[in-house]
């Protein structure tokens, strides 16, 4: 499954980093604590968070994550979106809560 497949299935908005929509997705990780994601997320996962600052992309790049999903209508900071474009790691958006999008993502990936 690719990031583009998830965008379509969950009706997510591509906020930045569209060049990475063909990245393969291996699973998901949910946390707003950057050190937690840095220590426990795996390459290829989609990170669900409400964090919007530039350090999000530093962690996403370090861990080689497939994409970041911002919940509850949050938008990335300008420098975060810019780094997303440079790294080709999509930042996706939804109005769903973290709980809702995580459940939908889990169901979709586990099919």
C-alpha cells in the first residue's frame, strides 16, 4: 500500500511533499512526543500527530517515515512544509481526531 492509496481511501488532504506519495507504507505510529517517535517508530510507517513544527520533519526524515498525518485540522508551519517538499515526505491533513484517523488507518492497513 502506498501513501497515495491511504490519501484516497481516507480522503486526506496533501498539504506538502506530494513527491513522496508513492512511498510504501508498512504500518503506523501515533504519538505527539518527538522522543517517543524517534525511539520507537519504524521506517515506512505513517506518523499520526498534532505537532506542526519543523522538528516533525527532522524526525520523519531520520526515521525514514512514509508520511505524517496532521489531525484535527492542524496545518504545518511554513518551514515544516518546505522541508517536507525537500525530503519528499508527505504531510497529510484531516479534520478527524487522532483516535478516528488511527482506527481508520489500522483497518485499512490490516486488510
